[in-house]
C-alpha cells in the first residue's frame, strides 16, 4: 500500500461532524466610555467615518451602545473593546472584553 492510501484509510474512521458547536463570528467595536453610572453597565460611544454618497466627503457618525461590564475600575474616558453577545436586557446586546487605554485623570 502506498502512503497516500494509508492516510485516506486512517481518516475514514473519524466523523466529519465535530462535537463542539460552531459559533458565528462576533462583531467587535472599539469606543470610549461616556457613562458608568449604572451598575455593571457602561455606555460606549463608537465613532466612525463614512463617505457621503453624493458629496464624496467623509462624515463622522457616532453610535452609543450599552455594554455589560464585569471589569472593575472602568470609568468615563476609557477606551474599551466591546463584543456582540446575546440580549442581556432591553437595550444591552454588547459586553466589555478589555480596556485598551485608561483615561488620564
């Protein structure tokens, strides 16, 4: 038997379906914390530039996301990375993953 046919026969016994469920790619965003007055929740402002379809100029857009926060010590002005998650409340669908830069106080 050649080496190629041995590899094919060895791989034939394995099942093609893995036992671990495959999760979709979760969206990540980076933004600034604008409010930390709620318990275990922060408001994160995400800035982005989009090109205007008619005028071809770049326009700044802002979005505010409420994110679940388990990390201690996050305050206003900190730059954080948030990731999409299951709905945690009526307006919370994001979770703080890490603090990228602390605000200078």
